[in-house]
């Protein structure tokens, strides 16, 4: 049983520090970036990286889930870049 918890903990820790960005069409019909991450700080860092600087937050949400005392949070930020997007910093 301890092995199970160790594997579960290592699996959870492997997801820490993850952030991804995807170009999507926003509610106003313009290009926006959907940033998904494990912490707000990572989302802000990824948005800054993808937007090559400043951006506006269009919308945000978060979801916390857990099992047996171990929890995880997923955060989504929908951002609109003030400058041109850096293409190789997001997924198509």
C-alpha cells in the first residue's frame, strides 16, 4: 500500500510546474491565448512569455480536485496579447 501512495505522489509531483498555451478565437472573434497551468504564477509567466510582454486577462477559472488527501488545481487564463504573439511558445 505504501508503494501505491509513493507512485501516486511521484505522479502528482511530475505534473507540478506545468504550463501550456494554445491559440484560440476569443469571444470577440479575435485571436486569444488559453493558458492552462498548475499555479497562478506559472500562468502569468507563460502568458508573459507567449505574449512577448504585456497582455489583458479576458477570463479565468480554476478547478480543484482530489483523492485520498491529495489535491491538485488546474487554472485557465484566457488572455489577449498587447503585442504580437511569439509563435513557438504555444501549441497550434
